[in-house]
């Protein structure tokens, strides 16, 4: 039984021992009360003060009470909650909760209603843009950035003047506009146009409770919508989503759903990936994602459709190329994430190379899309994803590290080469992928300028200084 400390000057700190034990039992549970008291130092006393906080007072006059309080509250046993103190079952796999979007195509019978509803959605969006700009830049008075809640209050009762959408859709539009404007840090976002050549694609948002399941269809705003592949909706609980329109005028039902994924350990440890044009991606284990010519294969058909004025056929061909590219990259990225625990990719930039003569081939390869897929799939599967510099990875020998490989524009045609120092034969892309993986394994320098194991050729300026020649400087 604890007793109050004698000689305490602050009367708020002294309480009875029974009340102190009652406080510890309330915070830690009866099973851990004795353990908590036994772990307390002999020179400390646990007492109960205001706001239901655990405090301690020091019996000794040599140590201040604030220091003793820090020591005891730093004890991990007292800092953990009752649920965290329970032993964890290490045999059960850890389950992650991931949000994915279920995308279902809506049948053509509902396109007319959705086209009319998107006009009303655009009117609500433009009204929110106008009101928000006037509030942020008033003629007199204090400026105010309207939130979604403020826009909902101002648009109260507006659903009576619309034929298709209801109050829940209006509230979703207001919330989306306020959130996107706050993220963009602008007074007003771009207007949504319903007609003309620069018409905005259709968008009808809804809340989760507004969309109901009715047989093999879904019901929204008193109208039933039939979709393709309705069996994918079986046993699914969705969040707030939207109806979205693509460039061809087809409508899609987008439903965010929560998926539970169990963490697992990959069978292989690590892999390096080199991105290129002959093959989209080559791994250090000589696995390849071959170039599919998604756009270049149908480029002539797209040109013929555009010359004939068949814009819809050209858009359909563009969509086919995009779907083929996305499908191939999804399959390759899923294979890599399932097999390897650590994934390392080079930092090649498709935006810079898109300004050169290789623009069509670079954009057709989809390097940026592949990086994005590898990144979010690695996060969902608890994998390690890293992007490193790929400078000189093609010319560096992965065996001895010497810069004996082909270089320059003319060296791009050389696909296999042998090292002049060690005599090892290399495939150009596989050697680059191995060097990318090796560069990720190098320890980081504390000073930030540590030497690298990969040899880097000296710059032109350094060679000139060593020769005693001052480099020529151009004046802008």
C-alpha cells in the first residue's frame, strides 16, 4: 500500500494511497496495476492530480519532482494503453487495408440522363467558383476562403430548381470544388463548359448512401443504371464515387472500395530495372518487358481516320493503344512486385526525352506509368522501392567497375560488348540493370560528397585544368 509523501509543499499532489491505486487500475487495468507499481523507482511516488493525469512526486529532496515525473512517465509499461499491453499473435499475417477503384461501364440507355445531369453539375461548379472568388476578393470587407460547409449553407434549397441531381450531389460538388481550390491555392478554378469544342468531360458525383443495389443494376436519383459485369458488385461495400465520361462519350461507374491484403515475403530478395526503348524494361535477372508498339503499330490507321474526318474512330484507336499499354505494364509490374522484396529503378526522365526526336517512342513506352505502378504496388505489398541515378550505368562494367563500355550516340547501336579490363561479356541492358541495383546498395555518405564505387569520368573542365589550359567560358 502506497502512502502519501511526507513534506510535500504542493497540497494538490498529495492524495490517499487507495485513490492512487484506483487511478492506476483505471488507466492500466487491474492485471497490470501491480506490475506498474513494482516498476516504479523506490524514490518515486505515483499520485493522482487534476485532469486525470498520472503524476509522481519525489520523496528525496535531491531530485526535483519534474525530473522524477519524466523518468517514470518514460517507462514503456506506463505509457502503453491496455490494448497495446495485450500480447500479439505473431503467427497471424498482418492485413493491410487498401482503397481501390472499381470501374464498370454503364450501358448506353442511361447516357441521355447522365448528359443532362452533367450540365446541372457544371452549373453548380461554376456557381461555386463565382461565389468563392467574390468572397476571396471582396470589394469591401475582410476576404474569406469559403469551405465546402459554407458553400453547402449558401446552396441550401437549390435542389428544387434542378430536374436530375439532388442535394447530396450538390454537396459533393461543393466539397470537391473547395478541396481542389485549397490544394491549388487559387482564387478560382477553371470553369466547366457544357458545350463547344472545349467541352468538359461529364462528371456526376454522389455519396455512398445515394447509390443502391437493385438486382443486377444500381439505382441513383430514382433511376436504374445497368452496367456491364454486374457480378463484380456482389458483396461489395463502396464509398462515395462518381459517374465519369471518357473522350468517346462512354460513361463509367467509379466506386472506391476497401480491399484487405495480407503482407507476404517475396521469394527473391532484390532486382534492378533499366528502362529503355528497344525493350520497355529489363531486369538484372534478364527478365524483359518487350516493346509492344502500342501506338506506333496503329499510327497509320489513326492518320487515315483523321484525314477522313472520322474523329470518333481516331479516338477509339487512341483508347485501344492506351488500354494495351496499361494492360502490359500492369502485368509486368505485378510480376515484379510478387517476386522481389526490393525494387530499384533508374531515374530516366520521359519528360526531357519527349522534347527530342524520340518523343513518340518514349511516350509509347510509358516509363512514367510503369514507375507509378511499381511505387504504389510496392507500398501496398510492403516492398522497398527506390529510384537511383543511372549515370554511366550502360558503360560501366558490372564485374570490375571500369568505364570500358560503348558511349555516345553511336554507341547506342552496340547491344553486346566485352570489358577491356576483365574480358567479361555483357548485354547492354542487363549490365545497366545490375549497375542500377549495385548503386542502390552503396552506403550513403555522411558528408554528402563521399566517393562512389562506380567510376565517373572527369569533366572537360577538370581535364583542362590538369593540362594547364584554362577552359573557355561563354558569355551569355
